[in-house]
């Protein structure tokens, strides 16, 4: 049908910008957080541009088959230069950014010496707004390109358009989220566009995301772009304790529990004060009570199986403590630098005394899974990613079983201004951004994760404490329970085959084999009753979420 210009581009989600007010005006004063510019060392300063001008768009392909739009930064401050273009899929509102750089020495940034045409949409039979061209800058020797340039002309862009960074100011990057392609995200062949992120990420990694994208014909091709690097590991742009508290109160999520939820969270001290016990291997007949602060727990060491926690022994008390206590519930905040200290991750940890049993959905049949999924002690978390340039919430990560997912701020539900909403699944406490059913399995068969809004909820901004922030030094005193590195519940084994067989006996013949196949594909932790380790042994404690 040839190239065409959409007549309904105003209706596209991408044409509606998502704007979340920053709490900066109310922030206590600090050294460098929220000042708009971050010094990466080596004579390079960067700022985060959120004002974007559309260059080209396609209205099909990519996530949801809604297309993608390509932008370049606008309103770039005097003295700063563009480092590359930004792109995002059209299945969400515009909520993006890209860095611009300022060279204070004359050697940190250089103009490209040429451009290579990576791809053009001219020959494609797709819905598009004109013809798009994606160009890769050719950097001078000793420099690396940080992003592509997008135009609507077959002529090469001006060599003044973009800058490349000196190699020692850069780090390796990798493809992140799928932005656009004519096939599927999992298709390794064909032209695809992905966002970029540093290959090495964590609280101690100094790679800096530029906000650009990679465009390539095959996902197996090496990436010819780089990200930046905070070469001096300067953390002066991180928020102070007072600023962290103000930011979290501004963005603190409200977590809703299912109306039928029996197993609610509590504070760690409530759990200890209400009969939780410390067991030691070979001395199981004499468990010890636990001090409210956890000071009687063994400190440090490793998860060697020598100690574990459990509920009270008396059955009525076990049942009561299993239910948790919303009134005492407190969230525990871990604060850490991310992406070269250009972002702050505020990780909100939530403790549940008990994780309830799972339920399965097999076609139209819902069946309980006995003991499957239940265990003593359950740690869940939500991570707020805050821009250190302007104090804005960019995304939230919600944990779900052994994994989780990032949600851009534009994809979240908000209440009372800036406060995001999350939903905790029935019994399993996996968190999601929207209510409803998430099926963990394949097709119409799997483990149910049911979420819904109810009168049971926790306002995380009402009761929280900062328990860990390594970059703040001695100003944060970690509670003793945080350095208890063993299991928060006992290991109990039971006959998985018997549990599965019980369910299969309830199913019609044709569904038995389908259910068995799905069961075998699920993570092992679903089928064991094993208490988890505490926050410090989770991979995201010092690393990135995914």
C-alpha cells in the first residue's frame, strides 16, 4: 500500500506526554542532588533533557503493533551538545529523556568525522509519517559514539549535530527493552530497535545510561555504541537523608491487598515480639526467643543452614502470627546509587510472617494446590528509581516471586498526587501495577496470581525507616536483624508428586497432561516450603533488579 502519513496521529498514546511533578521545591538543601547537572569527571558534565521534539514515527510494528516514535532533545542548555536521539514504543505515553554533554576541557567530546546509514524505512510497506533514516556517527580515533541520529532526509546529518565521547569516559552497553521491529521481540533476525543500558550495573558500577537506542539488523550483532562512565565514582549528586525522606514521602506507593488475603505483613519487631523462634541445627528441641531488634540473632556469616526462624510452637499462636499485623507494619528502605550515581534507587522492603498456598487455573477449573507455595517468612520489595538530575520518579520495580518487572512511571496508577499504586497477589504477595489475574504458566493453565483493590492496604509513606545507605557512612545504623544472613523460615519437604496427582484427579483426561507439562516448567521454589533469606542476600541488594 506504500508509505502513508497517519491522519489520526493525535490519537496515538505517544502524543500525550506524561508529566509527574518533582518534589524538588520542597526538598531540604543538599550538595549536588537535583541541581540539573552532574559532573562525570574528565572534564565532562551531563544534563538530562526531558523536552523532546518528534522527528519520525511509524504507526505499526513493535509492542502492541502500535509503532514507535523517534525524537531528538530540544531546549538543550547553552554549552551542552546532543549525544544521540531518543525513541520509545507508541504503546505508552511519552515519558523519556536523553543526556546532553558539556566539554569543559576541549578534549572530552568531539564531532563525528562521518555518518553511516544504518537503516531507512523508504522501501517498507508500513504506516509511517514520511520516511525515516537512522544514522550511526563515525567517531574520531580515541572516541566512541553514544547514540544514533534520526532524520527524514537521505542526506547525511551535519557533523555539528552530535558529539562523541573520549573512550576513557565510556563504558560497555547492552540492548535493554524492545522499542520497535517488524517481527517479534524474540525474533533474532530482521531490523530491531532496542533501548540501551550499561552492561555492568549495580551500586558500585559506574556505567551511565545516555538514554539513546541501538538499531541493528540482527540481535546477535555487536553493539557499536557506548554508554558513559562516572570515572571518578563521584557520589556528591546522591540525596541526603533528609532529601531521601522527603522524596519517599512524595512518591511512596500504596500497596493494596486482595479482599480475601489472610496473610498480611508486619514489622520485623512485631514478629519477634510475638513468639517467633530461632532454631539451631542439632538443638531443635530448644529454640530461643528473639529480641525485638533482632539483637539476639547470629550476625554475619553465611547461609550455612546452621540457623533458621520459625513461627511460635503453640498452634493458636502460630495461626495468629501467620496473619501478620497491618497496624505495626513498617517498610524498610535501602538507598543506593545506580547507573553511575545518576539515579538513586529507593528499595522498600516489606516483611510477611507467612506466605499462603497457591491455587491453579486449568482452563475453566480453579483448584487449590494444598501446601504448594506456602512458607514461613516472606520478603517482598518495590524499588523507586529517582533521577538525581531533577528528583523525578522515572520507574518502579515490583517484585514477583523469584523475579519481577520494571514499570515506567507513565504506566502506573497514581493516587493523592504523586503516589503510585501497587497490588499484592492473594497468598503469594507478588506485586503488580494493575489489578486482575496474572497466570504463571502457559496458555490458560498455570498458577493464579489474583490481585484486587480492597480496604486492606498499606501506605508505605506513613511508617518507614531507612535501614541501609552505604554511601551515607555512619549516619545510618543498620538494625541487627538486617545482618542475620540465615533463613527466615524452616526447610520442609513434602511429596510434590502427591500434590500434583491430587489436582490431576480432579481434571478431565485431556487437561491432565497439559497441567503436568506446565507444572514441570514452573520455578522450583513454587513447590518447596522453604523460608527465604533476608534482604542482604538478595541479588538486587548490591546489583540491579534485572
